């Protein structure tokens, strides 16, 4: 398969280690592209809900793909989010081409780019962290319930529904409205002379211009791999949103020989946490 070149790939909110993560679809997508730079913009591994008893081989395969790119000397930036905030104590750690950051500043074709997860601007995260964690656990359970309902609907010949997406989007939009998430991000970005502000966190894919008192900023959000199955790609001096559902090629990728051997990454990861 001839892989599609992507100058910069941005992924966020994959939530590896949870039942809601679409690792198979993500891996199919990753197998079709050849990026020159990879930015993992937070909530890649869901440490909040990390359980050794749930870690499918395909979740390992996703991590191995990122590691493979770093081994090929493709820069891979892991930007910490709230669900993987434990890694913030290792900020500025470099393992070859893999670098852990809290935020990232780039210059692409004379344009200044500011990349960060976005939880710092979330009112819920700032004031009621325990509530956010509780909500994350409930959301994961809702995803599992929704899949069960959809399996029954398909057997009955009816269309799928997305209970979880409806609820999640309404809650996240309310949060964004209350604290003016996008406006706040872009206002600060413009004040610091950034042309682009790239976030994750609210799971809502977006690519739009926002006018602030300090200037004009293009706001970008890579979405998630729970419901939207989306990413951001930079190529030919343009940012574009990618959606797995609109990619017929990715759906044909055969993963039957991928991750046939289960690697015990959860145990290694737990050991790493306990030793630090």
C-alpha cells in the first residue's frame, strides 16, 4: 500500500485502556499514512481509568506504532492531558525522537502554532476535579451500554443511535459556553502572536477562524477516538480535519496479523508508576 504523506499529524483523546477507545479504526488509519511529525495532544493513555485487566492487544499495537515512528527518527511529541496528567512529572523527558511536553510551539511556513491539550481552561477540571473523574467513569460505562444497544438495533434491522455522543456533546458544549473555552484560548493565542491554536480535551473536532480583541486566530481541535474518530492533518500549508468514517481506504486495512501476540504493557506501565 502506498502511504499518504502528512507533514504534521495531530491526535488527541484516544483514551487507550478504556472500552470506548476505537483502537482498531485508529490503527487502520495510522497504517495508511506516513507522517513527518506526530503530535499526541493529551489523553492518549487514560491513566484515570487504567486497569490491568482491560488492555486489548490492539491498544498495545497503537502504542507500538507511535514508538516505531519515533524509532524512524520521526519527531513524536506527547503532550500531557488531564487523563494522563501523571506524565507531567516527566515533562521535557526525551527518549530519542519521543519528547514529553505540556505544550508545544511550532513555526510552520512562517505561521506560529500553539499546541496544548486544553484542560487548563476547563472550569470543571479547575474547580471540581473529583466530579470530572466521576463523569469520565460514567461516560465509559455509557459508551459500553450504547454499543450493546446498537448491536441489538442492528439485529433488528434498525439504524444505530448515539446516546453517549448526544449527552457528551451537550455537556461539553455547556462547559465551553460557560467558560468561553474557544474564545479564551484564541484570545490568549492572539495576545502572544500565534496564528493557530490547537487543542483537544472537549472531544469536538473544529477548524474555524475566531476574531479576538488581540487579532485573528484559527482555532483547531483534533476531536477524539471515542466517538468522532477524527484527527488533524497539516499538508501543503493547510490544516484539515480527518474523519475515519469518510475514509474508505482505511476501512480496508487488514489487521488480522497485527498484535497477534499480547504484550504485557499494562503490568510494565503499573510497575513504572509504582517506581516513580
